[in-house]
C-alpha cells in the first residue's frame, strides 16, 4: 500500500533530513495546505520509528 502524504513528509524531512516537527508541520501547511496538530505528527513519527525498529 502506498504511504500517505503526511507519512512521506515525516520520513523525508524528519527521519532523513533531521528536521524537527515544527518544520515538517510548516512544510505541509505551505506546500499542501494541510494544517495538522502537533500531537498527530508526533504519534505518526513514533509509529514510523517503531516500524523501522521492528524491521531491523
């Protein structure tokens, strides 16, 4: 299944480029006009990181 826009942005900016969640939030708001809550971003990031640990 293809990853969603928010998850792709989190992986690209936070995991790969080491940007903080505020920068990811601003990127989504400016590029895609998506206004997302900080808690939602944090939960999705935790899920991504846990999946990477499970695979490794």
